[in-house]
């Protein structure tokens, strides 16, 4: 079972298509969209040197896009639990994602969320930059995430970044020896405070 993972899509040239197993070794993810569906998109901001009409990504210069608006997504062979979230930018809006307990976007729906328009007006040097975050929590073990949308490169590009999934951080519980030492220290401090209160005032 995977711990929390975040896909940032950094370090890829504009238009690089992601092979099915490209992220499996590093992040335990494989795309099932097909060889010419999921690809890298790079911001046209000067520091990024790309040509996509968006800016102000939550991390770096790269993001994920799909070549068509049909069902796309990725599998997580090891499975993940607890949560799924992403940042997205969609001037035209219209879509959703589902978290599934089977591979290839099959099986039972564990969670879902809609993806509405993030604004049709550019906001930074003619580039779109009004990113929005959406996330879900769920019970069970997820094996895939599938995207459905009414947008594609022909109708208005939607991009995704900082896709995060997996078990959320848990509060660390002290080991027994650590707990004993902490209690001993508290007891000593308590005794010292009591002795100070009983000590008579001196002239």
C-alpha cells in the first residue's frame, strides 16, 4: 500500500506523451489513457519557456493534460487509501473525476468530485492562472482514478497539477520507553513545584 504521493510533472518537455509505465517506478502510477492521450504541458511564463497558455501553477512549470476529453486516468497497482486531491485549471469547465476500486477506472466508485470552470478570462499577461484545488476522502482501497470531461485541446485545454493521493499523515505515538521518560520528567517537575510552594518566605 502506497503512502502519500504527489505528481508534479516537472522536468518534461512540452508535448511529451507519458508511456503507460513512465511513473510506475518513481511514483507507482501507470496511465491507461493510451499512448497519445496523457502528456506534459509547460507554462508560457518566461521562466518556464513553454508555450501553453497558463501560469502560476502550484509547483514549478509542468502540468498534466489529456489530448481528448474522453475518459482518461491512471492505475495505482499497489493501491492507495484515505484521500485524493489535485489542482486544476479549466477556462471552459465541465468535467469530473472518480476514484475507483478496480483497475482501468472499473469497479466501485469510492469517491467523486466535479470540476467546474476556473474562469474564462486571462488574469496574468494573457495567461490563465486561476487554479483551483479539489479533494475527496474515502474508505476502502482505491486502484485507479478516472477523468471524464467535456474539454479537450480543441475546446479549451484543462490542466492538472500536484495530484496527491494515499494515506494521510498520522500523529506519531511515542514508544513505551519514551512515554515512561516523559511521565518521569513530569512527575519530577510536579514535585519541584510543590516544594517551592511549601518553602517558607525568607526575609
